């Protein structure tokens, strides 16, 4: 199995991030015409503090290399919408204004535009890699979308669809007959200006996976991309590939709450909580565990206060505490754990013991089902139930009784609980401290 991160390093969103950084750079440079004719920063550009920080680093390392006049940067751009426009018209004009700024930046900077673009990409990609690695998330491959264009695969893919009769021309654009394969409408793969759409590169990316020999493809998408599934599967079928080899796991956005209040988040406006900040706030264990507490396509209300609490209401603390309790119990017992393998378990006939033993027996099937259904939350639920049954047993029965046979049997059962908790938490990437 290979885990892969698809890097969206081509297309308009990267251009928006690059021009946002360049505009902040011009403002920071604060020279000549830029001082007398400031450029209004577009409301639909990227506004986060990280953008300003990249601009500051760019100025520190490159000086005035990318400095251009404000007049030339905004020359020919459409005016910003006035209050008399409808919301749709206003949004359209804001986007047109932003596109014009991008076009101007590319023309003014020439070859330097690629340097700015690559700098922004490398900074964000490095930060993303670091953040994920520190969170215990590792990807074997970081796949560049741009490489699909550089290799010519996007063009070849569109040509292959055309030769198979699945494309047609309309209004100057090239359309894929997506409705033939169950989509609600046909989709553009190449615009009237000759540029390929994201859909075209997505088709090429999946074809590339097949070309590399993968027989099952598992994509993780945001739940708002649900309607994208039939068109991608349709494109695979049109290329003569089996669409059933593609599984898409839809993931809802998490909603963060602190003191009962919802945290507002927006990528472009810069209002968001980074994974690094979340991890530093609640810890890596709680961060990872809370994310798998819900089925991926269900909304997750992430309670930051609960995630940091040391109480039975906090599921990760509750499970880790069960593990630590067993460790403490084994230390008090003082025997050699390997001897427990030959312990006679026939003395375990109490209701708590039988229920706990039955729950332990469910673990292999739970893992198999979770893997088959792409549902790690099943393991999280199981561990919560196992911890609850162990705590109930621990509080109801004395473990270190005087009778050696019964004592060792109960210790063996507890040790089995510890091992299963360790195994389950390891699958989820959560630690198991021996003392708390």
C-alpha cells in the first residue's frame, strides 16, 4: 500500500496565493510609487498572517528584485464592485479584478513570476510536510499536479477521450460527455482560452495511478465534492478502466469549539486554526483520537476544552487511564508477564469477567471491518467500550486476591485488556502512557 499526497501546485489557486504574497511584498517594500499609490488588497485574495510573513521573507532575501510600480500592477484591471450590484455580479467582478492582477503580475515579473510562485509553493509545502510529520501523518509520495502538465499527460488524456468519441465542442470549449456515465451534466475539460480545467488534470492523475500499476485507488475528499464522484468514475470508464476500483472516502470539516463558542474559519480570509496550533493546544493524542471519533462523512464538533480535560468524559484520557491502571496493577502484582500465557482462565466466571472476555474477542473482527469499510472510528468506539467495561470490572472486583489461581487469572485478563488497548491505539497512532 502506498499513501500519497496530491499537491495542487498548478492552476488558479496557486496563482492567487502567489499574487497575494507579491502584493504584500509591494506594500512592505513601501518605495516610490507604491508609497504614494497603495494597491487595495483584494478581499478575495489570501489574507492570512502567513502570507505577510512569506512576503517579509521574500523582501529580506531578494530585496527590491520584484518591486514594480503600483500603477503598472493595477493597470487595466476592472474596478471593484459598487453597492448597487447584485451579490453574484459583485463576486464575478471581484474575481475578474483578481485575475487581472495575476495577469499583470505575470507580465511585469516575466521569468521572476515563476520564482515567486515556486518560493510560495516551497514554503507552504515544507510547512505542510513538517506539520503532518509532527502529527504522526506520513505520506510515501508527494505527487505534483504540475508534473501532469509538464509530462504532457493531461493533453494526451484529453486526446484519448476525444478519439474515443467522448468529447465535443461547444461555445469554444471542449466538453466531456459526463451525462453518458450518470453525471447530472456534461463537464468542460478545456476552456475556450485553451486552458485545461481541474477536471482534466484530475482525470490524468487517476490514469497515472493505473499506469503505475495500482489496482485499488482510495481517495479522501471533502464532503462538498460528493457530486464529483460520478464524473471522475465516468471518465475512468470512458478511458476503458474499471471505475469500481476507485473508492472515495468523503470527509466533513471539523468544527472547533472553545468555551462553547464556535471558532470561525475561512482559508482566504486567513481565519483558521492550523493543525499545528490545535496539536499544541490539546496534544497530539487528543488531536488524532478526536478526529476518528466520528465516521468520516459525519460532522465533527471538536470540543477543545473536553480534549484537554482529565476526566471520564474525555474518551482518549479514559482509554489511556485504563491502560495505565493495568500497568500499575501489574507492577503491584510483581510477577513475570510471560508466565500469564499458561494461566488457567477457568476461574473467570463472573459477569464482569465474561463480558470483558467477550469484548476482547471482538477486536480482530472490529479491525477487519474498520479496514474494509475505511472506518477507523469503529476502532475508537470499540476502545471506548473496552475501557468502560474494564473500569467497571476494576471498580467492582478486587484484583489482587489472596487465592493465587484466581488472582493470576484476573491479572491475565487485565494484561489482555492492556495489550488490546495498545494494539488499537497503535493503529490510531495514539500513545499509551504507563502512568497518569
